[in-house]
C-alpha cells in the first residue's frame, strides 16, 4: 500500500493486518463531514491469493475442531460484541453516515445471527435409520465446504457480513470477507474481535478491494461458495461468474419495495410507517419502502400526513441525535438528487424537496433531506430504478387488484407491506403477492435470524436465502453413509442393483 499519510485500512489474514503488495488504494470518507478519513487497500491478485491461502491452510484443523470448542468461540465472540457494540456502531456511522441509534440497531440484528449460530450443534444434527435393510444402517451428516467468500455492500457493513460468517464458521468453514470499499473498517474491527475471542489463525480473513478482489474470489478454485449482497447488476454477474467456476452462490440483489395502503387502514399509523421505512438510514436499506401505493382515494390524506411528518425530521450528523444522516458519498447524493430532478421533469408533484435541506452538520456533508413525490407513474425513472436514497414515491390506484398487479409486475421482489385492518384482505395479499418478505402492517419485515432473509425475482440469484436453516444448508453439504458390519452370511457374488430386504 502506498503511504499517503492517512490511516491505512489493510487486509486481515492469520489474525494479523496484512498490508498487501498492491499499491492501489481508495479514499474512505466520513459522509457527515466530507473528510477523507483513511485509505483502504485495493487488493491485487497476489493479495487475494495470500488471503485465500491463509483460509485454506486453516480449514483442516478448524473442521476437525469439536463442535463444542467451535461454538465456545462463538459464545465468546457474542459476549465481546455485546460489550463493545457502541465502538462498532461508531465506526459504522463514521463511514456510512447512518445515525448512531440506527447503527446500534444494525449491530443488534447481526448479533442475533451470532446467537442463532451458537445453536450449531443442534442445527447440524444428522439423521439415522437403523435397519434400513436387514442389518444395514443409514445415516446422514452435513459437512463444511472449505473456504467460503462473503462479499458485502456499503449499507450494512457489519450486519450483512454477520448474516453469513457466524454460520459459516460455526459449521466448520473458513471465511474470506470482501467488504465494501466505501465502509471497510467494520470488517477489520470484527476480525480483531474474533482473534480476541480465540478464533484460530486463518479462520476469519478480510480481503479489501473492488472488482479485482471480487473476481479473484469468484475464480479461485479453493473458494467453494460465495455469499454476495449488493446491487442487482453485480449480483447477477457474481451469480453467473461464480457458478461458471463451479461454486455454489447465493447473490442477493437490489430492491424496490412497495407499501400498499388500503382504504380502511389507519392513515396516521400508515404515515408513521412510511416515514420510518422510507427515510430511516436515508433510504439506504434494501428493505426501505420507496413506493407507496395509495388505494381507493386515500391518496390526498395520506400524502398530507406523510409530508407533515417528513418536514419534521432533522437531517444531520449521525452523532448528534439527528433523525436521518447523510448519503454515503457525494456522487451517490448527486445521483439520488438527479432522480428527483427527473421526476419533476416527468410531471411528478414534488411535495417535499430534500435538495434544499438545511442539515445539522458540516457544510461539506453529503446531505439530501427527505423527499416526497406524488402522482408518480410506472413509466418514470424514479419508479423504475432503485434510487437508494430518502425519496418516497406515491402512486395512486383505484383497487386492491391494481395495487397487487403493480407490485407483482415490478422486476424486484425483496420486501413489501400492506396496511389494512381487514384480515381477509391482508390474508389475500400475503397469499398472492410475488415478493420474498411480506409485512402485514409491518413496514420493514426483516425476518428474525432463525428464519431466512431473501427476496424473489431480480432481488435474489440462486435459491438459498441468508441465515436460518437455509443458511446452514448453504454452508454445508450432505453426505449419506450406508453401513453394514459384515458377517459370514453376507458372502457371495450378486451383480444386481442393491435392493432393500
Ligand atoms: P454494489 O453492488 O455496488 O457493491 C456490492 C459489492 O460488490 C461491494 O463489495 C463492491 O465492492 C462489489 N462490486 C461493485 N462493483 C463491482 C463489479 N463491477 N464487479 C464485481 N464486484 C463489484 O452495492 P452497494 O452500492 O455497495 O450496496 C447497495 C446495493 O445493495 C443496493 O442495490 C441494495 O438494495 C443492495 N442490498 C441488498 C440487500 C439484500 O438483502 N437484497 C441488502 C443490502 C443491500
């Protein structure tokens, strides 16, 4: 890494920082101040090989470490994480911009997966059939894969990696995490915590970088599986490349989440939910609500209630108790703002304009306030694209059927919610909607760690969702063993296909 005088954020292998041989770096900024706070290493192929080699070397001993010992490290990791959650939250806020309370929420949701993974002895129990045939027993076990790669996005630098690595490690795999280059420090903090918890060298490793690092993981024969989370075009690419190189891949992509508000809904509660889910984390959540579908004449009142709440929010530095922080980079802020410009040109009604926000923070922060667009049509770019910012678009339809059609016609299928007091309508929506995670009067229906997280359609490539029992399956492969203890009665030649008797 070239020395620029700024703090260097390196790789991690064998429980130590690895500077790497590539001289490429990228700036890391604090979105609330615009300051460059460090430079992250961008791995070259040689760095990737070194980190993968560390993970490969650690695998045989780790897979043979007893489950009890493996899980005792996880328990210790969980305790340390819980004690030091504030430190991690502060790192998240300093590189992502989300407000501290939200960063703490992120840590909690990641910790829940660690807690789930502490139950690995139970989750890995196999099956056993005695006397499947006369004197023949059959048993099944699930074994770890080897080195697994986790590639994560900027918006949950701690939680998204924790969707995967606790399960992978508890199941006996070794891990190479490739964090987002926009928010790389949480991964190193987590790596140090693993070392302190007693995880042996090489079991958890971090490879910093960009496409070069991702491609190295996708192509390397010693990497057996890839868990990816990010935007849809990259998820599609990662799935195609990873599977072409013989790996199992789960690639979670982008989203356009609709909240359908039916005429009988409590509009105050619905408006609260739209604002919380639309503007929390400045809309940089894959489960953010970005499209509000107002059904059967509730539009005017609902828009007025959302607007009133949106105007009351304080946008500012996430360390100061603001409601909403900045966007992650200046470029992203400008891109999000350009969708608002386009929506205006396309004829949407700009009810609340976040481009003119007066933020409680440094002048050079990447600010954009809550923005509310009404009268949005499905042919507008603000509806068609994932904006990933604090922009809520309201679409109006006359009937439940039209609302359902709108949601199901959208290429994304990550999350959705319906707001209603009618149990029959909610039940119908739950049954008919083509989306992976559904909320009934719950705007951000993120499944608990013991269920699995994942969308449908262009929001997920592969058939395995994150964490829960699907996560355990992803990081293990099944083996079925048929056993007979021979005695003289089993002698003799028989070339026929084995049949049970
Ligand atoms: P991104 O796709 O730009 O980056 C994700 C990862 O891919 C990063 O580690 C990045 O370094 C790497 N990457 C970027 N460009 C690449 C390329 N050309 N080739 C190979 N690798 C590349 O996503 P982001 O901007 O960091 O995160 C936001 C996106 O992630 C949004 O679309 C959001 O919806 C999505 N997301 C989805 C979920 C989910 O569960 N479905 C969760 C969180 C975020």
